[in-house]
């Protein structure tokens, strides 16, 4: 999805598991600018579906519009500052209940900050995020009524992650604005079980470090070919490294 907007074959795990991108919900809001340098977006949307949260993150809770429950709502605010054309710095906040029709409210808060800088052929991107959930103890038991607490791979009460990525278009000097060829590297850390309720389990396999190296080729801006290799390390020693290939287009 949106394959030309990021360098790697797969989105960063931090964006996938915690934010969780790409993310769409039903709602209403306003957006605009304050002068030439500040942009804002503010929305009220249906909340997440907490019943589908897991130890690996919040991604399962997306309702995506179709048949979405709206017993609980959430608010979203994003601010971006662009001091110069090549630099974007911003942040966003999400807050609302995710219980929907559950007996637990599962209040969910997500905060993130991001930076994107492009100068000639250089691309630098960084993002950091933290999420906090309430009523996780009850949520765990609702999903595992017959399992002892100590054997449940718990949803996280706190989830955090960050990454920094740098790429460089080696064709920028000879073919600026046309074909691009961008080797890149990304360092990423995240833990979707940074905190769990007392008495519940954190498996260690969700405390992860990832190093991704690869190359991104765009014959034209709308078409991209990607190849990368990801070196995974987690506290449980269960994750394998992986090689990814991708082709994408936008229209």
C-alpha cells in the first residue's frame, strides 16, 4: 500500500504494529494550515476494537470502516511544521476507548513524533511512538477465560518503538528528477510488551531489534522495485532473518 512512499519492501514494524499503518476509520474532522509553515488535522473517529489487540501489537484492532462498531469514539490530532521545503517535523496524539461492546473500556492512548528530511539525493526519516492501554488485565481474561493468568501471552499495557532510516539516491547527480536508485539502511527497536499486568506473561519475542539494508529503484516516480534483507533479534531468540522483494505502482 502506497509503495512509493517508503524505501523498504515492507513498512517498518513500528508503524505496522503500534500506530498501526495504514489505518483508516470512519469519522469527521477538520484540517488546514496556520500560516505557511504549520499544518493541522483533527478528527473524531470510531474507536479501535480492543478485543482484537494481541501481544504483537494493536494492528488487529483496526476496524477499517466496514461494519465498524462505534460504541466508543476516539480523537486524533496531528501537527506538522515545515520550516523549509525539504524538512518536515511533527507529531500526533490518539486518545479514546477501545472496548466497544466489551465490559472493559480499554482506554487507548498513542503518541508519536516524526521527522522527514530530503536534501538533494539524501533521505532521512525517523519516528518514535509510545502507546498505553488500560483494563488490559480484564481484556486478557475475556479472550482467554479458561487459561491461567501466568500462561497468557499478555496484551501490552505499554508499547513503544522507534526507528531511524537513511537512504541516498546515487543517480541524483546525473539524473535528478528522473530515475532514482537509493541504497538505504534502517535501525529499528520496539517492544509491544514493555509493560504487562502483574501475574501475566511477557514472552520476550515481542522485544525486537531489526536492522534492514536494501535498495530501492524507481524507473519513474510511479513505479518502484525493492529488495532488502532484515536482521532480526528478539529476547526469546525466535525470529528468523528474512529477505524481501517487492514491486509496486501508484496511479
